[in-house]
C-alpha cells in the first residue's frame, strides 16, 4: 500500500506539473491569448475606479449633433478648413496648453490655382497652424499591400524637411528589424511646414479586432516619431528618449511596456467632452460681442491638453476597445495622455510566479481528487480556488492596475481536475469495480468503499487472520416445510433472509452463503475490522430484535401465516479465531468463503444452543477477543466438548447491550452465575436454590415462548442427578455433548 500511495503522490504532482508547463509554453498561442485578452476586457469593464480621465485632458468631438447643426451653415462634411482657424484662435486665447488633431489633412481641400498656390481656406488653416505654436498635427504610417501597380510607390523615404523637423533627435532607439511600414500619409506641404509638432495617429488592432495596446514610438526607415499622446507631453523633439528593459524613458517619465514593447492602454470611459458645435456657437457669440451665457466658456480650456477627433458614425473613426464598441478613436490617444499625466499605468504581474502558485494549488487539488474516496472536498476546493483566483485577479487590477494571468491558471485547475478524475476512473476506478464485482453480493457497499478508500485489497487466493464466524438457523425449520406451501415458504424466507442480511451487511459483515434457512457469515474479511467480534455481537442482537418485529407483523396479517410462523425463532452461533478466507471452489465456479476449526466450532455452537434453549451462544474465544466486551452483558453457560472436538470450550449467552438490558435479565444473570458457582463447587442444594429462582426469571424473559428447556432447567436436572450420583473426585465440570 505504501508503494500505491507513493504512486498517487507522484501522479498528483506529475499531472498538474505537465499541464502547467504546457500551458506556460502555449500561453502565447492565438487561442490562449484571445481568452486572456477577453479576460482583460472584462476586468476593464467591471472596474469603476479608473473610469475618469485626468482633469487636464479635454476632448472636443465632431459628433452627430455637430454634423447636423453645422450642415445648414457651412455645408456637409468635410467642413471648410477656415473654420479651424476660428477654433484654434478660440483655444489659443483660452490658454490651452496643447491642441492635438486626430484628423488627417493630407491634401488641400480646394485645388491649387494655376501657379500651385493654396486656396484661401487651406492657406488660412496653414497660417493658423503656424500662429498656434502648441498645435500638433497628425500623420499616418501604414503597411499597404504591394502589387504590380503600386510597388514603385511604396517604401519611399519621407521628405527630408519633414524628418529634420519632426523626427526624434536625442534618442537611443533601435529600428524594428521587421519593416512594419512601407507607406505614409502626411499633411500637405504647406500645412506640415507650418506645424510645430507632428505625431502618428495610426493604431493597429489586436488579432481579434479590438484596440488595446500600441507602440508609443514608431519607426519608418530608422526615423522615429511619437504617437499623438506622447507628442502632447513632449513639446520638445530633443528630449532624451530610449526604450530599455521594456520601459519607455522620456527624460524622467518611465512608461512600462509589455514584452513586445507595446503599451497597454488604461482606457478611460469618462472625459471632459465638448461637442464642437457648442464651441462654434460660443465663438459666434463672442464674435458678436456677447460674452455672457456662453455654451462653452473659454476658461474651461485653460492649461488643458485638448484632443480634437470624431465620434460621428459617418466619419468612420469609431473603434472596438476594451471598454466597448463604437468608442471614438481619439479616446485612445486621450487615454494614453491621461495615463502619463496621472502615472496610472497597467503593469504585468510576473507570469512565472503566477503559474508557479497555480501549480501548487493544482497539486493540492490533484491530491484531493486521487486520495480521498469522496470527490466533494475536491469539488469544493476547485470552485473555491477559482473564486479566489478570479477575485484576486480582479482586485489586483481594480486596486493597483496590476494585470495577472486569468485564463491560464483557470485552465491549469480545470485540466488538472479533468485528467485527475480520468486517471482515478481508469486506474483506481478499476480497483473499485473489481471490489464491487467480487464482493457486492457478500458485503455492504459502505464496506467496499472503506476497502477502496483505505487501499486494502483482499488476497483472493486464501488469507488467514483473526476473524469471527457467524451462523444462524431457524428453529424447527423442517416443520415449516410441512405447514407451508412452496410459494409461501419462498415468500417467507425471502422476507426473513432479506431483513437479516440487511442487518449483517450494514454492520460490516460478509455474507458467505445461504443454506436453506441458515445464514453463514463472517466478520473481519475481506476488510480487516478491529472490532469484528463486537460487530458480530451487535448483529446477533439486532437480528433477534428484527425477528421479534417480524413476528408481530406476521401475526397482524391474520390467517395468511400459520401459528408456527407467528412463533418463529432462530439461533445464532459465534466463534472467533484463526480463519482462512478466500475465493475457493472449482475453476468454473468459485465462492468467497471461510474455512478452519474456528468455523466448525461456530457451527457447533449454533446447533448446541438448542440443548440449552438459548438463541445466541458464543465461545470464550470471542468474548476474549471482543474489543469492548464490557459494553455487553453475558452469562456463562457451560464448559463443553462439542461433537468432533476433544478440547473443551467455555460458552456464553449474549444477553444484551449495557444500558439497554432489562432489569429482570440482569437478575437472571446474577442468580444463574451464583448457581453456576455453587454447581462447580458441587454444592448441589445451594445451586438448586439459585437455579430455581433463575428459572422464574427465564419465564419472565420469554413469557410467550412455549419452551420446554432453558439453561436453568438444564442445571436443575444436572444438580439433581449429581446429588444422587456425585461425579468423580477429579471432575472438571466439563460437559460432553452427544448431539451436533
């Protein structure tokens, strides 16, 4: 068994270890990454502590209301560029710290004249850009599909003046070995030449189409540019900037990146939002000299970083992000800027540490599955572990913006549960099926469970040990056959044997066989039982009580049963000692049974009980081996030599359980033992006096029993005989039975 338990320990560790290693190695696969990203989205959506953006971030949206409101005044989208001049003037006068366009102006809106000069609207926009020293314009870096028609147009270098003006200068950055971009879309010449700042606005969704992260610095042919949010906090292209140990360092700002040097965006749900139509309405009022009751007041933009973008569906800049669908793309940039200002960065917990802890939890789960018989503790531990893991996972994000693997540890527990149960079913389950197949007809299911749980498998070829043999027989059963028809006899026996067998199996006894009305059983095999004798005593008493209940039932059924059934009695013989148990028989038919001298003596004691008129007779060997003999009341019956045995044995009658035995039975015990003492000392008159009183208690014990014999009567007759014919001087008190 030690070897079997050692194997269980090894398997309990091996199963979760293999699963953990596989999942750790496969955690970057498409499927697991998708599930982890979904888990991340759920955490973001459930968390409410990080909804509000930094107070210095303001977003101006070109929304549906703006398109409808402005259409009658200036026409449909795209609007004339000159209106941005008024917007920029408004924000500049309001004291905005920075203004960032998440809108591309790659071409002049109105065609140039014959000399190539800009139209007035575009020119006014370029002039306004130049006048506004805090304006950040947008451009795109893209990876276009290459084919025969456009291959000569791709991988063109950026204009030299664009690079010298906007590329990061003081940096220690390495270009991406993979050429991520082969094309670009920058503002028209006059606009970018007028701009003080230029930044990338292109974002790439994860493979499931959701925008969660981005590279904050973009590389085009070894020239580096910031994304719009980074541009908002830089304002100086000569700031020292580098990426080292998955951290972006911009002077004193340390921005954590993931292992791919991407920044995981702490998306904000709530911004100080303004509809651009409201601002234009306020501008119109200001232009008329009306400065009271403005829809949007200029001071609301003082020292703010202002992002301008679109939320109208028709402008096609709505993104699917971790906070939900149809999120304005400008929120991505504004969220990053908010993160940097508030230093509210999402950081990753050490994955190796999390997987190691998950391994230890999975090992505990595996042990709970493989060792106990009952899987309920394992089920409770499994769901409790999942609940705690999920709670801690969410708590770490909600409280500290710590991102810990969610799905991987869940799968570790789930697969550990699955494979441990499969292993248990096909290995240990095989042992249990063997036990059930071999012993289901002999012992109780509960005992089979105990055997299985303890790992105590029986030796079927023959096993010897201290056990208790148990024989029962119905008194005068041959008469029943004469009084009952065959169907009646079968019905009666089925009811009687079922009731008795249920008691036997419930107390851990093993059914050997039925021999007509007789029950042959034993205790202590195939499952060793320390209290095998005590169990046999309890079964004997319970069987007598149950038979008494059946007699009442049969009497209540009137003429269905003859009087002999109403008075049915049975005898029990019990003996303990070295008994061989095992599967015995022929190759074609075998039976789990017992053999040995102790078995034969038990059978003799059951048969001999009728000579004393008692119903439970046991040997001194059983009394001596009882684990708690003091819990029972006995009376010594005799010291006898049974037929076929030369050695005498002292026998006892089991009277009852202490605390549950009637007073008159205890008085019977007292007087009988007194008489027996005098009998052994050959004081015949004193013995006769004691047995005469005891005889009265015998009748009180079984008032409805029409018995011709009882132990007191037996000794009264012996005393009379010995009084007239005294025994020999060396008389040892042993009585030799002449009948089986």
